C-alpha cells in the first residue's frame, strides 16, 4: 500500500512537471522526434519530471509483487485526485463541472473494482504465457498508434474545434497499459538469488522489448499530447484506460481468476462498465473562448461645418447671399457709378 501511494505521488508530480516544462517550449510534434528529444533533454524541469515518473515505475514493480493486478489499479487510480490538485495549483488549469463529475464517477467505478477484492482469496500470479501476452499486447499497441495518428490528422485541420485530448489520452493509455503488463511480467523475474539466470530468462521473455517499445513511443506521443492538452484531463483519461486495460486483460493473461461470489463479480464488471461509459461520454472538445469586452473609446468629435454652410436656426434671420461673380469687391460693373449718384458722367 505504501509503495502504491508513493507511486501515485511520483506519477502525478512527474506529469505536472513535464507539462509545465513543455508549456515554455516551442511546439513539438511526433513527426520530428529528434527535435522533440533535443528540446526536452535541454530542460532541467522536464528531466526532473521524467525522473519522478521513472521512480514511479520502480515503486510499481514492488506493488505488483505483493498485490493482485485489479487491487493495484484501484489504488493507482486514486492518484487522479492528487493530479487534479497539483494541476490546479501549479498549472492554473480549471476543470469544467462535467469533467469533475466524470472524474468522480471514474473514482467510484474503480472503487467498485477494489471492493470486489477479498483478502486471502485473491492470488498474486507470477507469470503468464508469452504467446498470450503477445496476443494481448501487439494489437493493443497497433490500436494505440492508429488512434494517435487519427487524432493528429484531425488536429491539422484548419477549421477543427479545439480538442480536449480524450483521443490522445486513450491512445497513450493503451501504450501505458501494455507497459504496465510488461512491468508486471518483469516483477516475476525479480529474485534475491540466481541473479544471472534471472537476467537471461528475462531477456528471453517479451517483457523488456515491450518496455522498450512503449517507452520510446510513449515518450514522444505523451509529450506532444501534454503540450497541446490540459494535464487535468488527458492524464485522468490515460490513467483510466491504463488501469482498466491492466485490470481486465492483465487479470485474464496472468491467470488471476475473477471472483466466484455473484456480488463481487457484479461489482467488478459493473465498475469496469461504468468507467468505460464515463470515458465515452467525456467532452471531446473544449468550448470556444469567449471574446472579451470591447475596449471603451471616447467617440470621435464630429467636424463642425464651415459657417457659411451650417444650417440656420429658426431664431436667426435669413440674410440674402450675394451672387459670387468671381470679381473682387470694388472692381468691374458691380462697382461702376450709376446715373444720379453724382459721378463724373452726370455733368
């Protein structure tokens, strides 16, 4: 239990630190993995987050040696509460009311899975047939990569709605689910004696190679998704998919039998169905940003018409306007003396 809680804290801290580091970087993309790695490896904050995630994987190895797979996932998912708190405090992200209800429903669903466990009756399996593991993991990896590529194609559309990252979370969650099964398999080879033989047996199993694939692809895919989407949404979706994948398929692959009691069986199946239903109902797009109020400016002063063109009020007498002949005053016929005015021509 202590190792599981420590893993929760390390995972949540690692995701939040990586998200904060990615926010200060130029846009990264899976189509340029070398550039992405160069950018993230040059950020001390991102390196701190990746070290926290790696430590969480180490704690997960201890958990899988002592707890059934389904019980471990029920404890791991409680880290969503820590993540939402950290993303709110350190990243300033706000979740909508619908998303908070969805996260609460996911916690209830996985609590149902935990309640379906019974101490002493659940066995902790140590191994699984390699062909069965490959039959479960290879199609899941292909589906995860295909979903991510589809989300990338839609993201490049000019007139698309802003996505919340549910598709990205499902795709990365499938890869991390395979990684979780691989960690469970690696834990079965941990032994205090015969270390050399254990290493040889481990290299003959599919688990280290599954970890290498999911580590490489998961690193590139998760960083691009974290930069584009809110950590408070994409990480809960990713965690939910990972936990459900591991709890359901891992229980079957490693031979950890389902409960025989009808009530416990109903809790486990009902919790799984509820979590999947909530995941499908989560909003696929963020609401468009509301435009802010228009800046207030003083209206421009209207130009006053010249005095000779302005309208007269009823109180002003209307004066005759002399016809403009184009001749200066005092010149031309207009200024010539008239008969009877005493001019020289009078005499």
